[in-house]
């Protein structure tokens, strides 16, 4: 199993806009081989730096299935308008990928 996460620093006051973007997206993840689940996670607010931390979290059957998603037309379509939402972010998303340690 493989877990892919992107962390987003969302400007204070833009949290609802960010959540709406995700709720209204046309992801097509469920059409991809090996896709298991998706979650959007809302973390703590960092008042000193002016953002709320969010993470997108997908679970895949394998790293190869995740890689196939990143090379697919569905991926390109899903990320086509990502730049339109720059005003709600501080910086670029930070990707983190994890392989599950079986039996742990």
C-alpha cells in the first residue's frame, strides 16, 4: 500500500474557499486502478505565520498505481486549473509519499 500526501499552507481567511475548491473538483480518482480512498485533512492554524495547514491524503494499492495516476490524462485534467487558486495558498504544496510497512 502507498499513501500520497500534499501539504498546503492556506492563507488565514481562505479556508472555506480552499475547502470549496476541493469539494467541487472533478477528481476521477475512483476511475484509477489501485485507488482506495481520499481525505482532505484540516490541521492547525498558525496565527504567527498567517496560515492554516491542510493535507490531501490518498491511499493506493501500490506505488506503481500512484505513479500511473501521476502520468494519466485524469491527473492532467484534475490539475489543469491548479494555478487559478494561487491567492489562497502560501507557497507551493509539499508532497510526501509513504510506503506502508506491512506487519508493523
